[in-house]
C-alpha cells in the first residue's frame, strides 16, 4: 500500500506556471504536479539543515573574515555564513576528539601506573621473603 497523500491546490502567477511547465517538459515529467513535487522535494532537501538552526550575532576579526572570504571565492563554501558554520563544526569535532582521546589516554596512563605499582609491590614482597630465609 502506498504512502498516504493529500491533495494541494496551488495558485501561481502565469509566468511561474509557464516556468513550471517548461521545467516539467525539460525533465520529462508527465504532469506539472510531478514537477511541483520534484521542486518541493529539492526545497525540503536544501532547507532541512536550516530548520533546526539558530542564528547568532557574531563579531569576527576583519582579517579572519577576509581569509574566510578567500576560501569562499575559491569554492570551499557557498557563502561566508556556510564557511563559518563549517569552521565551527570542524572546531567542535576537534574538541570532541581531543576530550574523548584525552580521556582514553588518561585511562591508559592510570592503568600502566597501577600495573607498574603492582609489579613493584610484587618485587618488594619477593625481596622481603628472600631476606627472611
């Protein structure tokens, strides 16, 4: 059984309807409705990331903005906002890795120290036993 659907009545200006018909023909859709569904699917894909987002006012050093703008102009990001979001995501991932790996490193060192202490204790105990004989 197919997914549940609903009918949507949509009013468009003549020029937008003509563009939708042209898109429908170029993409080989049988109906304008198919073209409209395709356009909505694409819209949902591109806008989904922004739905769960928060806008923050940020003051940045001019030199940093200029450097980021160079990367944007070279195609590394669509715009400065995306470049900043990508940089922040990378920074957060680096911090997460640092804390996770740092915690594991600390556990390893504590474990090694405990093993070393236990080995020292065993050697000292054997030495004491040998001294009693």
